[in-house]
C-alpha cells in the first residue's frame, strides 16, 4: 500500500480516537446509560432503600416512582443518579439512621452524599425536612448535581462543603429555620437559576469560596441577608441576581480578592431594629461588614448593578473600614444628593434618560453620555399621558411602543413609597405568582434641545429632596435643566423637560429620589450620617438623550416592549450535547485543515 495513504489513514485514526476521548470526558458527568436502573416504590422502608444503594455500582440509576416516601434518611457513597419524574415528596426522618451512626454522623438529613458519591445526580424531588437538621448534604462530593428540586423546612436546607465542581441549579429552596443554602470551603460551585426565599436567616450563606458562579437567582423574603459572605472569597462571580425584601441584599464580610458583583438588582431590602447586626446595619442593598478587607491589586468589582428602594442605604460601608470606591451603578436617581450612598463609599452614578424614537419612547441607562448595554434587569414604572406603563429594562434599555408623531407627557417619580410585602398575606412563591414589586427609577439630565431652566425647592426633615424646574425647547440651542433640594420626608417633586424629534415631543416629568428610610425609628445620628452620605456620594457621569429619530406609524397604546431580548451571553449551556456537537465540528475542522496542509507540504 502507498505509504502516503497509510500515513493519512493513521492520522485520521488518531484524530478520531482523540475525538472519542474528548467526547467521553465532556459527557461523563451525565452518562449513566451503562448502569443498572432500579425502581424505588414507597412500600420499601428506608433501610431497604439504603441496602439497594449499598449494593449498587457506580453509574446506576434509582427512579423513585411513588408520590410519597416517609422517614427517609439515605447515605449515598456511590456515583448514583437518583431521580423522580413524579415530583415525589420525600419526608425526611427525624432520627439518625444506623448507617449514619456507624459513620459518626450526628446530624439528621434526607440525602447525604459522601466523597465516594462524586459525580452523582439528585433531581425531581419535593424534599420536606420539617424535623431534620438538613435536607441535603454534599460532603466532599465533587462533580455532583442537585437540580430541579423543591427543598424546604430543615434547620438548614442544603449544605455543600469541602467539594468542587458542584452544580446547584433550578431548585426552589425555602422555609428553612435558618439558611436556605450553606456553602463552605468550596472551589467552583455553580448556583444557577434557583429561587431561594422565606428562610429564617440568609438565603445563601457562604464561607471560604473561590472560582465560583452565583447567577440568575431570585433571592427574597429571607429574614437575614439575601447573600452573606464570610471568611475568604476569591475570584467569584455574582451576576444577574434579583435580591429583594431581605434584611440586606448582599452582605460582604469577607476577605474578598478579585470577586465580581455585576448586573444584580438589589431592591426593597428592609431595616430590622432587632437584627444581630444592629438596626442601622440593615435595610441596605449592598453592605460591607467590619471584617471586609481586600488588596489594591484584587479589589472586588461592584459595577452595573441597580440598587433601588432599599430602606436604609443603597450601599453602605462599615465605619471601621477604609473608604471604598464602587464601580458604575444606578441608584434610582439622577440627582447625586439623593442616591443614598453612605459617606464611606465613593460611587460613579449612572443616569437614566428618555428619548423619542421612531415608534415610541425609549428608556436608556447612560455612563458618561454613552449608552450602557450590559446592565441589571429591572422593571421601570412610568406614566405616559397619565397612563401607567411597566417597562422592563433589559441590557440597559426599555421601550414603550406608541405614536411618536404626537406630544407625550412622560412622568417618573423617584422613590415612590413601595409596598411592604411583609405586611401582606403573601402566598408562597411559585414562578407564575411571584411579585417582583416593580422598580422605580427615572431621570432628567443634560437634554439635546434648547431653552433655559429655573427652579426652586423647599422641605424639611430627612429622606428625599424637593425640586421644581422647567426646560423648554425653542431655537435649537442646548439647554440644561437644574434642580436643588433639601431633605424632606414626604415631598413629591417633579421637573419637566422636552425631548423632541421631527414630529412630536416627549415632555418628561421627573421626580426626585426618596429612600424608604422614612421611619420614626431612625435616630438623629442616623439622619446626620445619611445627609453626610448624600453630600459625599461623589463622581457622577453626564447624560445625553438619544438622537432624535423619524416618526413611525401610529401604534396601539398601552403595551410595553423591550428594545432587545434578554442577553444570553451569561447563560451556561443547558445540554452537554451542544458541547459534544461543537467539539466534533471543531475536530473535523482540524482534520480538514491538517489534511490540506499535509497535501500542500507533500
């Protein structure tokens, strides 16, 4: 046989072998196809199910087919796939099982994954642990997945410790007596797209975590903090989370090196005078604890978040810490004095503005006059010609479709008093019934247009500012609206400005910011600190409204749209088959390139 053909065939064989090895590595974590499948029914006792687990082999699958299982406390020390397509309810036992005692485990639990269980999957269950210490424990169980479960009512619902490469995704974790999810001594955990709510302490409590991702979670109605971070935290990414109605949104009380807090919405977090932190250390969107420290070379990046309607400060530092500089964030105000940032923080303040475009009214977040395209997601309530619209802000922009050839009055009142959901008989959260509350934000700023401005202000007390200014359009020369305000606890202010296009005008009424800090319980010292924080809220960016556009066809009013769909760039792949296909395409491309190069060389 021609040696050239032999070499080509040999090269092809090597490439195919490499491809098969690569694909097997990619899909190994979810490949239980070669194992034995077991059906688990409710007529089996906990000890009988444990015996089946003990006699199983790595890669076996256990399918729970009954609707209800009682007194469950199982230890998993094999790589097992434990699933239910019936949404089986598992009532956790209240006593320590014999096997747990033999291993020296003193806590009660529903499922305990040991070091030998690495690579396991737990999915599809409704786990109720009313009388147990934990519902699910992962102890040195790496590459393990806990997904698509409802987990509730334990002392602490889920504990993941001493592990790496763990996924906790798509779960509803609620009503723990203490913490919803505890993470301790972890490298590379993915906490993605969970609902974590109604827990007695923190939604997520973290101690010593690195190289991890907390993304796209809804964290709300937890009695302490939404996310609490302690001890050491390094190179973690906390992105696109919606954290509201907790005592604080994010509490960073750790040595933080290279962490990134980006695109989160922290709103409606409430003060608690009985908190262990002290009443004035609560009600904040982002709070630095007294144990926070970092290095100049690895400072945490806290940018492009929406911090709004938090009852105390939007962001607050501990008085014992050095002054810290935040990145660029939106604080529910275009007025630097009413952003409610504490005096120990410097912040670059993003601005919001309206603009008239071809077929409606756009809402845009700006940084130094430039549109921001990567930003937190939140709902913006506005009034157009007296009619209320809820505009979803995605990727820094939102849109209401209507006839732009007509003049429209657009009104936003910053800091409207938001509902206190704790005083409402709240139905337990489901994805279809959640009420995010609607963010309140708005703007005025440097407008493209013309005219002059004048304003006056009045008020007394503490809380929000009061202003009244007008900018009118005439001969095309630029004009700026301006306002001044004194603190006032119950002031509803507005300013009017004009954004014009070829046919119609957007006449925008903007209100000033008012934090929900308005409370009888706040001391005079707190008021003075707040006022000082307003004066030191620092570096703001300028804003210009967008370019005017040509008018479009008349559209039906009353419907809100977004300019862009949800950014997908941060969403992880949901199916490993995508990775496999991409890997195969990549390897085929390499083979073709190598084959052609070899022919050219010969």
